């Protein structure tokens, strides 16, 4: 499994590598640790450094290119606190990013996922979290990729309302 994953990563771009690694680890057919060992043990591994960097994030719960862009371009670039990834706040649910101490949750899902039955499940989950006094912010691909500074601003406002003493910083793209 690990060799096959690394072979695919050798020909992929960064978002593709995030997707492949996230799916491989998320499927529970391998682990970030086994993939790391395989990457380090391969005599020649194209994209090895990028794979190793991304594996650190995948090991901490990043499962998709959108979640990786949020981590890099919003959370890290703006000095936000480190959120817990794939956290369960209520029975049978998972949230992409949780700033639990400040009662802020961030959902990062594409439009396709939020149609039909998935939308109902998300609504029930978000309502359960609201009843438990959590603020849920929801962002899609275009918001995170095209306006990470605006996304960071909204997350900072919610975190501040939750008691975070703002220590955020602007990134080179911030106006």
C-alpha cells in the first residue's frame, strides 16, 4: 500500500499529494508513520520532501486539499492558535477544525458534499453544537483559496469573542 501511494505522489502536485495521503491515511489502510518510513527508505523518491512535509499535517488530522490550504494559508499564515483536527464534539459527529477552548468550530467542505442527505446531517450536527454554545464557521474552497485573509479575520473575531487574546498577525497578502 505504501509503495503504491508514494508512486502516485511522485507524479502529483501538492494538492494531489494532500488528497492521496489524506485518503490513504483516512481509509485506515495505512498510517502516516508507515508512509513516512517508506518515503525515507525509498532509494529514489520524487517529491520526497513535499510528501514528508504534508505527512506531518496529515498525521495531525488534515484530510483534504481544502483543509491543508486552511491550515497553511489561514491558520499558520495569520498566527491563529493550532486547532484540533477531525474532532468530535457531539455523539457521532466530526468537525474539521475545533478551537475547543474558545468554543469555535470550523467546517471546510466543498459544495458537492453539502447537497442531499449530507446537508441534513451537517445541519443536525451544527444545531447540536449551537445548543452546546459552540460557534460554527463554514468556509468553502473559494473563500479559503481566494480570500484567506478574510477567512482569518472572521475566525479571529469568533476566537476573540470566545476569549482568545488576539495574537494574530497579518500575512504578506493581507491588505
